[in-house]
C-alpha cells in the first residue's frame, strides 16, 4: 500500500519525511540495511546477510506498494534514508486479525522521535486494515526499543530463550510484544 507522504519537524529542528518507497529507492534501501545491521546487535541479520540484488528489491517494493494490507515506510532526512519500517496483515484466515511490524533506525538519529512517528503510522495502518492485534519481536537488551513499544501500548507476550545466538556464542532471548487495537 502506498501511504500519504507526511512531513514533520523533529525536536532538534530537522525536517523528516515519511513516505512509501519508490522502485528507484532500491539501491539506497539495500545500502541502508547494510549500514544499520552493522550498527546494532538488535537486528536479526549481519551486514553480509543483506541482499544485494537491486532488481529483486525493486520488485519487492513494487509488490508491497501494490498490496492492500502491507506497507513499507521510509524515514528520510534531507536525501538520506534514516529509518525503514514494514507492517502487514497476516494472510491466513485464522490469522487475519493480526498484523506484524518491524522497524529499524540509523544509530545517529536514535532519540530524535523518528521511531515514535513511524510506530504511530504503523498502528494507524493496522487499524485501518481491521487488525485487532499488532505484534513485533525485539531482542533482549534493546531497552530503548522496548521502552518505546511499551509507551505505545505493547506488552511482552512471550520470551523465546536462547532464540538469538551471536557469532561469539552469546545467546539472547527474543521477546514477542503485542498490542490490542
């Protein structure tokens, strides 16, 4: 689904734009993914696991933009992508009351309020699609994200112990957080 472009002025005076991706954003999105996966242990892949196929990413963008109950949102400051989020309604009949979301933000703009604005948009979209429950997964120790999610009404529904194993052999739990809509 293509969302309406929105403009915000952040607390620090910077101008933020939230919009749907264009096919021409494919390379920049892939570059962004490599950057953010290297900045934080709280994402579910390493930079070497990021896709590099620009045509496949452009096709993915086209697919998600044409779907009536899925959306990708880019957070842009100036000409730079500083955040990406996805939200989508589950498709199986028994699960269609649930939507799932994912979000990532460049480390240099953590604390600017971008995550909160993106979450508000994803909550709004999920409600508009008729979702009754919104779900996300977060890695143990990601206190900034957990605090944001709790402020938006999410609660920890379950803990998957040892769900994440770093290359150094350290394990972390993954929390499933949910919010009724």
